[in-house]
C-alpha cells in the first residue's frame, strides 16, 4: 500500500503547475503597478450627462405626481337617511300575469356510461340521463293555459370507494 501512495504522490508532483519565469513575473508586476486607463468607477465624459438628465427627469415626474395626487381636504358629507317607500298597490286581477299551475320532470332514459379513472382522485361512475320537463301556466281571468315541454340532458358523476 505504501508503494501505491508513493506512486500517487509522484503523479501529484508532476501535475503541479510550473512557476513563472523571471521575465514573466517582472512583466506581470509592471502591468499591475500601472494605473488603468479607466477604473470601474470612471465613466466616459459623454455618460455623465445621461445620468444627470435621467435623475432630473425622475425628480420632475415625482414632483408632478405629488402635485397631481396630493390629498384633497376631506369634505364632510351629510348622512343619507333611507326613506320608507309605501307598499305598491295590488294590481287588479285583470292586469296580473300568468300563474304557475303545474310543473313536472320525468326521466325518459337512463344510461350507465361506465367507470372513468381520472388522473387524480378516485374512480367515478358516469350516468347519463334524459329528462322531459313540463310546465303549465294559466291566466287567472281568461283561463287560457300555456304548456311548455322541454327536453334536458344531464350527466352525474358518482365517486366510487375502492378499498
């Protein structure tokens, strides 16, 4: 095992980077000691006017918004008292509308569409129904009758317990 460690250390020594030559070190030190033409805080002369112009525009917008939306003095508003309205007079029978006489719903057809398995949740049974709704209205004075028959479809999903 000691031989393996010696071989590993030898490989590590070979992979170390070589040192810089004296000429490369001198050149690097010289470049680092020179002042840079532009530091990261220095901005070209043409850029400062844009910064100042943007700041002035921002101040003008803030002042304009402050003047436009400043709080107005609160004006007291008198409370509104609700008035009682009199009950509407009962309409004579001749002017009254139709009255409901009968309403009925009948199941015409029922179909079991099977079981569906949603991605989330438990399985569900799908039942499809066809209904026939019937409503009858009558005029109270003339005794005219109106019968409305309307078909309607419905789907009912019932959750199933699978335990």
